[in-house]
C-alpha cells in the first residue's frame, strides 16, 4: 500500500518548512539548517524546498525574516500592553532573552556574522529599527532613550545566549543573573515606573 502525502498549499508548505528549520536550529544549531534536513523533517523533497526558497541561503534568509517578525511582533504587543497598564518589565526582558537563547536567534545571528554573511541579518536589524520607531510614540522623555534601552537589552540577551551559561558558572553566579541585570537596568531607566 502506498502512502499518500498530504497536499499542502504553497503557503502551508513554506510555513511548515520554516517551522521545521527553526526546530532544527534550536535542536542542532545553525549549521544543521540545510535543505536536506528540513525536507526530511517535513517529508518533502529537496526540489520542493528549492521551489519555495531557491537555495539553502534563501531558506536561511526566510528563517531570519520569520524569526525577526515573530520576535518583534511579540515584543511590540507586550510593550503596548504594558503601556496600557499591565506593567511587568520582566516580561519584556524574558521575551528578548528567550528569543536569543531558546528561540535560536543568538546562534543564528552569530553564525551569520562569523560566516561572513552579516547582510543576512538585515531583516532582524530592520525589524528592530522599525519596532523602536513605532514604540517611540508614547515613550516618556524622563526615560532613557529607547535606542539605548534596546541596544543594552539586545546585547545582554545575545551575549547571554552565547556565553552566559559557562560565564555564570565560572563566576559562581546564578544562571539568571544577566536577566536580572537587564531588568534592574530597565527599571532604573524608567520602565515600569509609570502608572
């Protein structure tokens, strides 16, 4: 008896491939995100993925764009909800740290930079820039500049994702210390003080 593959729309097929690529990224690292690995994960052919993404670089670029959209949308919604009264700056810190750590953005960004493909990060950088511009409205002048807060939180989250576990062990600090530092900084700069 032959097994019939479920027919997916082009959008569903592309989405399934991106979900699989993200899972491979998280489980095995960025170097494992290949067309062959993703095709096997979604039970599709290599040719099918070439049709959707053009190349492995196209798949990686689409993955970066997808991750950037997800992260900035989630952070945008959280910040806007906090401005409406549900102020919990820890939630923003945790979202940023999780995106770079367990979400795989730190590993992917580092891999792109170290492999000389820094231009591949343009979607992430543009998404962050656009988010800061959007959130500028409603940002109090009494707070630290939004660019400074974003830079500090992003660099702390990225550094923690890449080097936080061994460094905190070496220093005898709790694993969560970088998150705590980021939270303390946000509160000191005015986040969470409004109300």
